[in-house]
C-alpha cells in the first residue's frame, strides 16, 4: 500500500506542467503611450525556444503577443476617457496551464485642447469692435476641450498678457474665468483717438494640474465720430481792434480741433452778425462795417459766439469779446473861430469886468475825452483908428478835475445765465464792465447783499463760482438774481446792475440700489416663475430724464434662458434650474448674474448689481438602464472570478452615474454563485457551476444612486431593479455511465436477434449524442449493436450467427465483449469522454452431452470497469514550491529533534524517545518483505488542465 501511495505521488508530480510566468502582472499602461511599447513578457520553460508557442486564448485587437518570444505589446494609443480601462488577457502555451494577464489603462493628465474652435486653427483670431462697445457685452467666447473634465478636472480662463498699440499701457479687457467670455471690463476706456487702435490678448486656459494652452486674440478698434471739436481760446477770451480798421480787413481767426481722424470742421456764428463776417472753412473773421466810435450807434464791445461742427454733427461753441480801441482825433473848434479872420466882437469900452464877451465852442470828437485846456490870443486895439497902439496877449485857462461823474456800466449780461451744477469753484460766469469819466478815478465792483455761492472780483468785475453747486441739495437755490454795485474810489458815486443765474441739473448721480450684491441659495427643483430678487433702486438727480431708471440683465450663454428680468423683478424661467450639468459644474454650481441699472440722462450713468445664485442639488432622477432585463451566458467550467456580464445603468443626477449595484435576490448557495462589483456593475463568478445541477440562474440586482443630495439621506436615495438571467453553458465534463457497469447473460446457440439492452447515460449529453461500439471480444463479428431512434442500443446476434458451429457443442461457450460508449457524438474529438461496459455472454448449446472426462474446466473471466474521470479544483502552486516546503519541513523537524535529543538524551525517563547511538543491523526475511500481487496492475496518470487536475485511474483485473 505504501508503494502504491508513492507511485501515485510520483506520478502526480511527473505530470504537473510548469506554470506560465509573467514578467509584469498586472501592467499599468499610461494612456497616450505609443503603439509597440513592450508591456510584459510571458515565459514558460516547457516551451522555451519552441516556435509559435505563445498565443492569446481570447481575441483582442488591442494587444499582440509575439508567438516566439512571448513579448506582449500594444497596437494602439489608448484614451483613458473613451477606451476600456481594464483588459484581461489569457496567455496560453499549448499546455494545460493558462495565465491571466491584467492590463490597466492609467489616466495621464492632458493639457486642454485649444484647437477645437476652427476660428483659431492658425492659433489666433481677429475681431473688430467699435470704441463705444458696451461694458461686459461679450466679444467672443473662447472654448477649450479637456477630456480630463470627466474625472473632475476644471478649466480656468485668464488673460496672460494684454498689449495695446500704437499707444501702450491700456488694460481694458477681461475674460470670465469659468465660461471664457471675453468682454470689456472698464478699467481703461477704449479711445481710438487717444491712440488705442489695436489690442493683442493672450488668453490662457489652465486645468487643475496646471497644464494649459492659449490663444492669441487680436481686437481692432473701429473709430467712431464721438469727439466734439475743441476751440483754441484767445488770451482772456478777448481780442482788441482799432476803430480805424478798414472794411474787409482781417480781425481774427478762430480754430478748433477734432480728435477724430479725418474729420472736417465748419464754423458759423450762433447769432446773426452785421459787423463781422466768418469764413466757414478757415474760421477767419473779417470786418463788414466801420467800427467808428464817433458814431453813437456803434458799440465799443462785441460778444461773438462761434459754433464749430464736425462731420458727425458734433458741435461746440466758443464765446469771446471784441474790444474796439479808440483812435485819438485832433480837437476842433467853431469854424467861425478857427478859420479865416476869426470872430470879431465889439464891446463897449466901459464894459464892466467879468462881463460875458464871447463863448468859444470846442469839442473833442473822441468820446469820453474832454477839453482840459483853453488858450486865448487877444488883440487889444485903440478905438481910434488912427492910433496904431495895440497889444496882443495870450491867456491860458486850465480846467481842473472835479469828481462829479458816476460810474457808467458799459457791459452787463442782459439775458439770464444758465449754468450747470457741479461747476468747479472759480469758474467764470460773466464779467461786468464799467467806466468813470472822472480823470484818475477807477471803478470797483461788489455784490449788494451776501452771496455765498458766487464771488465778484473787486477790480475786474468777473463773477465766478465760489461754492459747490448741487442741484439735488435742497438748501441750494435753483436760481439767483445778483445785484452788483459799481462805485468809484471814494465811494462818492455808484451805480447798480443785475445778473440772473439759473442752475441746470446735470446727470451726475448714477442709480443707487439698496444692495449691490445678492447671494441666494435655492434647490434646483424650484418652480419656473419663482421670483428670485426684486431690485429697489433710485436716482438722486432732480429732473427727468436724468432720474428715469431702466434695468438690463447681462446674461451669459449658459444662463440665457434660465432667468427673466421684468422691470426690476428677476424670476426663474422660462427654463428651470439644472444642477446636473458638466458645464454648470465648471461654474462651481452657481450662476453669477449682472443687472445694469441705468438712467436716461446724458451721459448715461449706470450701476452694476451682482447676483450670485448658488444651486443645491436634489436627487430627482431614477437610475435608468439600457434595459431592465439582462441575459448572460457562461460556461460551467469557467474559473472563479470569471466575468459573467456587465449591467449598465445611468443616473442623470450629479455626480453622473454614481451608482451602487447590489444583488438582492436569487443568488443562493454558500458561498453564493455570483457576486457583483458595486461600482462597475460587473457580475463575476464566486462559486463553481454545474450545468447538470442548475442550467439557469435568475438574480435580481438593485441599482441605487449615491451622493446625489446636498445632504446624504438614505431615505431619499432612488433605486431601480434589474432582472438578470444567467445561462450556464454546457461543457463536456461528465463521462457516460453505464448501469450496471457489466452485464452477464446467457443465450442458446440457436437464438437470433437482440437479447440485452445497454443502460448508459450522460449527465451533460442527451441519449442521442452517445455513440456505442464493440471494441474487444467480438470474434468473427458474431454480435452487433442495434439502435432505433434515440434509445440506447440493444446487443444482438448477427444473422450469420454460427449456428452450425455451435449446434453440436457440448460445452458452454463464453464471449466477453468490451463496449465503448462515447459522448458528444459528432463533436470535437479532443473534448469527448468515453466509458466502457463489459457484457459476458454464455452461449448454451441446444443439446448438451455430459462430458466423459471428470476434469473440471474453469473459464477465466476478465472484468474491465469503465473509465472514470473526476475533476477536482484546488490551488496549485509552482513546481518548486511543494519541494522547497517539504524539504524545509523535514529539516525543521530534524533540527527540533536534534536539539531535543541533546537536551534529553541523559534523562532516564526519555531514554525511549531519545536512545543513545549504537550500531544495529536488522535482518530482513522474506516474510517481512512487502509482496505486491502479480495479478493486479495499477496505472495512474495525471493531466493538469488550467489550474485543475484530471486524474484517471484504471484498474485491470485478470
């Protein structure tokens, strides 16, 4: 018996094939790796050096194995986001052992792709906007693709550099960091006329890993005619001309400039002028009528207001004063006195002194000048004409000045002056001009009463703003009547004038709202039409349209149809909020809205209100599968952990497809037959299958969404149930079995036809798939097998049964037939299993004569049993492992025994267990020798097959 065990063990080890070894397993293959990269290498020492030794059992087009070297390489560039991320490859070398190689596709951070927009196929794009382009209005939305966003990667947009030209240094543009919308941000105003003609922006998009790509955006600024002409003022806003200037002569030239390119300017008087003419092209002012101040109808001062108009119908005006200077004309006297013989006056000789004799009339044609000196030449003659006595003398009379003249207002504004609020302090409003005919007497100006808003220069008469004027200030009047007193040096004489000033409202107050920023939290299931916020805004300007308020919602593309602004109320709609969006995830699950609140004044003033709506997620969608019933098939001999099938469900709630799979029914057994990967939905084999025991399994899988609520709530989780049917496919692993294994019967030699039916069956093959054949003992083909339909065959004698030969026999003749039964009729011969049954037939003669000899004849009967095949599943280590483990165990026991012997050899109580060493030669007798029966042979074979051993035992008894 011991020899038999040793024979079995040695036979088992002799048939264990070497296991296939993998250089690397599992293999982690980064995505984007080039094809042809060596991933691993298979090695089987039993086939080393043999050509065409290595192959994949399962078909794959993504990997190849070199049939000679076992080197495994890839055939494509993998994409982690679109391709499968795990591959199972079964490596076979033609033996009974297989090896499963696992290859994982690893995600590699990839930079964003900026080339998805065809507009940027060359790396840059050019746009044109007007210089009055509104703030925050989108110019272009750049978009990039990043496959890593499916795994939580986020893209951030920013402007890396901004260059302007020809004038540099502007910072006018910005980009939304979430959606990539490029727009004006208003830090520096676009002004073509200031030299900002073009901008070059480098827009960069960066992912979470810091990888980036960028575009170049060239924005050309289109000039528009938005500038008003600007006059070059005269010194003191006045010019002086002499009264002697001839008609048609040049008086002055007004000049205005326009910052707009290629803009021409025309000039005209705001009011009709009779004294002066104006060339509309050159701006040259000429004299049309004499300025002679001796003409009382002519004025010494002319106020001219010139208007300049450009091609865009933009106008500006300039007012200046023309002062006419007096030319000094000679004094003229009465012609009767100054011409000819003069004036002869006769007076009586006795005329008393100081009597009136004659009045000499003289005048100075220059207005404002008086005769200050009279000189008389008097000739005195004797009344007697005969007398030549006479004398001539000169009397000079000097006129002395007396302060007897009151100041005279030469100019004062007749019409009311309209001024705008917020004029700077010191702004000139008007100028009073007065004169005093008294020589060496000067005039001074002052307000009658107290005026805090205005001031008048004591010497020049200029009225200026002295206090900030705010139309909206209730304490500030809207109009004033200013009384101006003009007095001389000694305040002896004075005169008064008035000036009416009317304050005009200016659009200087932007709208003010109760809040500048709103932060609102709402669930995504809020109904359409729900009011989001009601804006309360006012404008402090005092007049219309400066205080008329309008509201404008500045929306991006994503929020375009989600919000509606009606007057000042912002509502949800016409589309509802949607949390479950990849784009919205890139926006950090919040809408950032801008409402521009503007007035209708000029220029338009506005205020931007920012509204941040943070949306909370709600679990609102049930998991949905491509189908609710799934059907898979698996071979009954599949190894543990084999993939049965994969069920796929989707959940539209964010995070998308965060699904948990659980088997809830039908998976009976200890351990159960199947298990499911909770995150992938892949159903795998957990326990061995036997189609003969169960050919079909029906299991129920519960699909539960996970983490789809803002606050985890198991009660609100949504589930679905999938029904899975698993069909177990037959594998020929059961040999035929005949009952009984051998049959012994007897027939008469004269019998013709069937006489016994074979009872054979196969658990995994129907009866009609079993084939029968007589392989031994059918001498002269005396017997045959008869089969009708799918029934088991009958053993019958042939028609030419040798009746004559047997008829005269006096002894019983015995036939021993060995019949082979094979399953899988017509199938693959390599997978067919066989069994044998023995039929012993005793053929009895029709007449039997007792033998004359008393010697007893003994018939030797050989019984052959059927071949049994039994499959056992067990863990099989490498070939060297049992050997090393056995040797190590033996050495350990020997070492422990040696140590114990050294410690206990001298202890009497342990002498039986640890005897002293002495020579002893036992004798072996024949009786002690183990006798192996010679009439029984034992043959044992083992055939390893893919992690399992198939043992075949055949006993033959002779």
